[in-house]
């Protein structure tokens, strides 16, 4: 380790015949600080107190970062951009800081308190490059945001606690190894967002074009997260990033349904309001999740004599 040191020596007179030597040394580390994980949130600026409590009330793994010695956890909050532009700015920051992992949290995802603990296991094992938590649409009945196959609707053949492989995941609670993002960065077009240079890794498809062969006008629209997933598979990003085994998988993205995230609306309603029974853990295999929460009124039991 290189060290930049500065030594000073002072002699303090104690008496006419004696002096005490006092030495001080300033040592500055010259090695690069390791940014293990960059945490980014695209937001319009206003978040629910439930979000703030879940985000900053996380159980922190040992030697994880924050004020500890070996690692640093940084956060970036682009305000009032489109989701794709904000996420591209976050990726640019993660690359500039040479981060090892990127964790995206959308400002309507209420994390369970052990999210960082669970994600730290994936980071420590370093065997899966893309992991998502589970959350549902803000609707009744709720639909899980897990997808297998384009245009086939949501995938629902799982129980809470299962690890589900799929080909489409949202980016609301989303952990990705930065080797994936760097491979995409190298092949993405540059553009500016309010004067800040970044690259178009995430893109929200919204196009209208004319087909001269058929004479028809076609429209294409979608979400930036599913567009990102499709691009990773179609452009062989796994292989380019050093994960060739995942390029061969039909369903290369992992959803850990044990990371059960609440999807909160601006007026404070958390979805799913009621978890459909088909997703409940099987009895005897896993502890049953208590799904009653913010949307259930408090009931005071009458005292019995």
C-alpha cells in the first residue's frame, strides 16, 4: 500500500535542563477507495414516510459499508427525470465510482427490513448477476411482476419464498453486477440529460414507424425494465460480461420471492392489499408470512374478566 506521510517534530521545554520530543505523523492512503455497491433511486422528489423508514431502517450486514472501514455504500437520487434517463444517470455514477454492484430502488417500493442482508448473500456468493425482489401491481386483484415470454402475461406458478427464474423482471428492487452494465455501456449510444453525458442503457420504447412493404403504420411501446431485459438476452450481454452460462439459459433472471416488497401508492395504500392464497407458502415448509399490515384497521380486543 502506498502511503503519503508527513512527519513533524517539536521539542517542548520542560525545564532548563530537559526537553520532551513530541512527534506527529499524518498518513494518507493512496489506494483507491472500494465502492462495493451503488444504490440509486429515480424519484420526482416526494416519497412516502413508509419508504424512507424501510430504506433507512434496513438491517445492515457486518462489514457492509456506510461508516465501516473496507467498503463504501453510495447513493444517488436523480430528481424529476424520466425513469430511463434517471437510471442512465445512476449507471453513469456507478461506473465513475468503479462500483462492483448496482442496486436500484424505486421510490414506491417498501423494502422488508432484511433486504440488504439477503442481497449481501448474493453479492458474497457472486454466482447470480441479476436479482430482483418480488412485488405486485397496484391493482385488485394484484399481479406479480414476474414474466416468462413476451406477451404471455404474468407468471404465477410459485409460492412465497421460492426462487423463480424468468426472462422479464422489474427494476423497482433490482440488484445487478456492474459487469453487465459496463458491457452494455460499451455498446450504448452517448446522449446528454440536462447537459450531463451518459449512455442509453435503459430506454423506454415509444415509436411509430411506416412499413413501405405493407403500407402499414406500426406503433411500439413498452417499459424500460422489460426493454432492458430483452436487450441483455438479444445482444448476448451475459456472454460479453463474463457470464456465458446465463446466456444459455431460457430464463436468466432471478426473482427471490422471499424479498417480498410492498408497492405503495401516493395516498399510502400498499399492494397487495390481500395476498392471494395461491402465493402463500406451503404449510410445514416455510413460516407463513403475515400479510396484514398498513391497510388493515386496528382492532382492540375486549378484555375478558
